[in-house]
C-alpha cells in the first residue's frame, strides 16, 4: 500500500510524465544491474524488451487518456507496462543463473522458459497497444519490431521444440484470460497489473496441465502441486460462477445455496481428485499429516490462529468506530490500514525462521480462503455476503475502484511470492549465501517493513516531496533505514542467514526498490517484493 496517493486526474497522463520517467529510470537501473550480473544473450534480450516497453507504455497511457483501450482499466494510475513487463523475464534470468550455479539443469531450463514466456506475453501486450493506437506510432512500431525480432531470433536458437510449444500455450491461455477476466472485472487492473497477474495465472495453469498429462509415480513435491491446484482451481471457480450469475440473481437464498453446493461439488469432485492424481495420496489425509507433523508446526499454527483472531478484532473494532462516527463516509486512516502489515510481518518471520515449508502451505490455504471470501462478498452470497461488503468497505482506497477488493490479496501475495517462486532444489544445502540468503524475507522487507514505515512517516512527518509525486523524501529515507535495521535483526535471530559481506549490494537493492515505491502508481504490495526478490537473487 502507498502512503499517499496520486490524484485521480493523473489518469490523463500529463501530471504523471515526470514520475513515469523516474519510475522508468529505476526499472532500467534494475535491468542493467541484472544484465551486468548475468551478462549473456538472455540478458541482452531483457535490455531490448525494456527499451521497447519504455516506448510502448506511453501509447498505453494515450489509450487510457482517450478512453480507446479495449477494456476498462483502473483509472488512478498510469499503464505500468515497463515495470510489469520486466518481472517475469528478470525472474527467469536470475532463476536460471542460480540453478545453473548449483548444477540443477532441469530448473535452469525452467528459468529460461519463464524468461521466454515473460517476453512473449510482454511483446503481445505491446502489439495490442500499437495495433489500436491512432495514428499508428511508426517510430515505436519500428523499435518494438527490432526488439521483438532480436528476442524471437535468440529464443528460436535457445529453446527446444517442446519449450517453444509451452511458451505458445501460455500465450494462448493469456489471450483468453485477458478477454474473459478483463471483461468480467472492469477497472480492477492497469494494463501492467493485468499483464503481471494474468501472465502468472496463465503460466501456472499451463504448468498444471503439463504436469497432469505427464504425471508419474513420485513426481515432484506435493507442496508444489498443492499451490498449483489451489490457485488454478480458485480462478476456474471464479470464472464458472461469474458466467453462471450473468443469467441469475446471485443475492437470493436459492442462488446462495446453489453457490455453496457447487463449491463443494467443484472442491470434492474436481480439485481434490486432481490433486490426488498428482501426489498419489489422499489430499486431506496428506494435508492433516503435514500440518501436525512436528511439535513446532503445532505451535506455529496456534500462534497464527491468534494473529488471525487479532486481525478480525481490528476489523470489527474499526467498523464499530465507524458506526459511532457522525460521518457516513468514515474511512480507516493510513496508519490503521498498516496494522495489518505489522500483523503479517509477525506472521511470516517465525514461519521463515522455523518452518518455511509449513509457511508455503499455510499461505496457499490463506490465499484460497481470501479468494473464496471475495467471491462471497462480490456475488453477495448469503449469509455473509452483505456483512463482508460492509466490513471491508471501511478499508477501501482508490485502487479498489473496480468490483473486486484486491488490496488484501495483493498483500498476501507480496509476502508469499518470495517463498513460492524460488525453486527449493536450487536453495538447499546452504546454496543461498550472501544477499541471496535474504530472498525469503523479500516480502517482509519490501512491504511489511519498508512500505509500512514509508507510509506512516511520509504521511505524518514528510515535507519534501519527490518531483511529480505526493511521496516524500523523509518517508523513503526512513523506509531504507528501517529495512537496514530489519536486516540486522534477521542476522541476529536467523542463524541460517550469512551475508558474506555483500552489504553494498543489499543496500543498493533496498534503495532501488524504495525509490520504485516512491514513484510507481502500480500495486506496490505486489510489485516491490518481486523486484527486491530479483535483485537479491542476482
């Protein structure tokens, strides 16, 4: 979450020109840093992609300004194409480099596929913007054509036939998800956020289909399959109910009963059998055995239950204050919303230190619960639908301008992605040394500590504003300082972290991501942890 927000008029593009340039400069700094670290033909592709995305994002901004975009996007931000386009390619590059250094050829190739898929999806989004821009931007088309030609040529000589087919499958899924979800959910995403979120879902869906078709005995880790099946299952469930409730009123008791019955049918008849096929075990028995396998896990589960209860009490207390307030438009202040950041930090740090695998599974379950409750709220499913609408409306901001409330889901994703995305076979046996030892803490540092401190200090004591934004210099500096203190505390309490004197890279990574937070108008809960993860992995 941001500490102060850009005015809605920034959707016109003009007031954002300075901040967009600064945001682009920060992203280019990250791209060049990764390029200098990896320095191979794939890193050159990333540089070419960044150059063309820089030009194309202004075409997206013009489309948003003129109302000529194909779908209705979130209007309180710029297009965000450049920062979103670079996440998957850079993540694939650092994943390839890390797995290559530990001698894991399977995940090394997997990293190349991730990078190629990210570039293909970004190029498709660029072509979409250029195709509907009038007049046709000749110079930008030439730059995009050259960059796309270089990327396609290098990938043609780097990927096997099966990997090329895999990239094309993800691109096809991405196209269909864009047409379906952006139509059903207007004003929920910017073009960049749609690229990032829907691109990730498309890749996961393709991976799940691929592994389901090639499943063999004892293939893979059940924990990884659990994440894939849960995420894809929840997305498909949402598409099913969105289509269904076009033809019927979702707010009646009959529809609500049907919703709950169909949820049970889909869960017990589709998701669980699918998971059983992949892990070759009864999913419910495996999950119960996994959760209560050790005494430490029991203690962590009890502790997390207490924190969840505390979060619910905060929501109820703030709504009670609203009921007693004379203003009907009472909204929770920024500091109050940051209570949840503190609660999430208190949740994740013990999990990272004592049992990361349990945290992996628990975060997956929590994500499924959040998405399910959002379906209940969105479709007004009885008996909780209207209650959830009332309770959560207190914590809305302009980024929740669409029909969905996604900020709390983005917060969970931002904290969890550093745990989910890094292949565990490439992080075992002490292979995460130096700055890489902080990779699991990327969400805690960027969102839980950095963004929270920046928001509180920037909104209460900030006076010097960064050019073109409402973010403050004081907020950014205190954010960097707080993250450095947090790294020191991690060194004290987590004996598994050994930074190997890579302090300069850590300080530079934290500073760059803090500057990105100061200038970006995208969902920082999602974007910042990914960029810090990429820098620390490099």
